[in-house]
């Protein structure tokens, strides 16, 4: 009879602890310049930033935590296992990742060294991470689980417009724009406009008036003939400014990644030399920062002055095309030799 009573007492003692329902709630903090991989499996996280918290209810009995981190590099890839961390037994309570390895002892973990190194090389988190948390009892039986996702719009990436080159003269019949490819992009879009005054910054010219190309979406291509997506016609001799933007997958306008702004000139098929020389002359004047020649440049841009009207002061004879080109080439290489500019 005593044995039966003892058995009943043991069952009564055992059941309330292991039959109660546990809940685990994983919360990931909002961050943009950190990554799980460099420190989550380390055994000393006291100096790490708070990245996630784990709430356990009820805070009764002894438990363990196992965490599995997966990484999806881009929308076209699948999740890859990055690392596993485990705690030793601890009294059930809520904690932050900074408690791991300090007040909550860590057990042995595993990780994919190559993927960890790839994360470190990128300096900032990219793609999407999935963190699976498992609440276990002392015998590794699963009590509860929770999962959180965190997606990054690849802030480490920069978008570069590689063609056309700044200040280049391009064929009015077709201008090829080329830019770098980014991962995790929903689409690229193009914005272009005319720069009518040299006093305008490239940014001002890009956003002023009626755009030549008004944020036209071009999909996931990394090059396009700007001529094919014009909103309105461009003209010979015009200076054009262009920029490419990328919208990350799942992002909003606030997440758009913008390229550098490039300026270029359209040729004049009726007089290729005049156009090329004019553009060289413009670039030379634009390098002068003390205001010298700004009025002349404005008159040149407005068409009030023609490059073909340059003449020799001593003879009054017009300079030949070859002489003008040689002079411009020399002054571009030696701008310090340009002392003064006068107009009749």
C-alpha cells in the first residue's frame, strides 16, 4: 500500500511540470548595420548589440533553447543553413541574445564556415534571414517553437551608371546606358532630362521641368538604349543628365537605391566637328571655378556664340578645325595656362 501511495505521489509531482503548455515568442529588433553571423554562436556576447529577444511563458521549470539560422542570399535562391546554437539548461525566463554565453550558458554549436565568411565579407547584412527558435525540456523534447524573418534591401550595394561616360558626346540616334547589377531588385527605372544652364547642378537639371525620360521602369535589364524610352524628343547639341534607380524586392520609395548622375552631350550630325569642339570647349570652361568664362559658356549653351567663330587675334583669320581642336586639347591638359577670356 505504501508503494502504491508513493507511486501516486511521484506521478502527481511529475505531471504538472511536463504537461503544462509552454509558449516561446521570438522578437527581432529593427537594425540595418549588423548581422547575426559574426557573433550569435560566440560564447561571449556581452559586447554585442541586442538583435533579438526570446520570451518564455510560463517562467517555470528548467529548459533549453536551440536556434537555427538560415540565409537566403537573393529572391532567386533558396534558404541555406548558416548556423545552429544551443544553450545548456537554465531556469525558464525571457532574455536577449546578449545573455547568451553570459547568464545563459551556451553549449556546442555548428556553423557553415564558408557562408559565415561570405556574410563577413559583405560587411552589412544582405538578402533574407530566417531564425527558428525551439524551446526544449531538459531531455531535448520540444515544448514550443517560433520563427522570425528579417529581410534586407542590400544596403551594402551601390548602383553605378557606367555608360555613357561623363562629358562624352553620344550619337543622337542611340545612347546606350549600362549600369551595375544588384541582387534582390524588383526593377530598375531611368530618369533623364536636359541641362539647359551650366549654373544648374546635375541634380537640379535632373528634376527640373519636363523630363526626357520620366522614371521609366525597364525591368531587370542592366542596359538599354535611352532613345527607345524617351518621353519626348531630344535635340542635337543638348546636354543630357541621366540616373538609374533600383527598387529592392518588398521595398518602398524610401528604399530606392540611386546611381550616380551622368551628364553627356548629343552630337550634331549636320556638323560633327562643331558639336565635338563645342562640348570640349564647354567642359574646359566648366573646369574654371573662379567664374572666368561663365558668361561665355552661357552664351555658348544658348547658341548666341558659335565655336566656329574663333579667330586669331593678330590676323583676324578664323581658326581651322584642326587648329581649334589642337587648342582645346592643349587647354584641357593645361588649364592653368588659360589666363583670361574676352569677347567682342
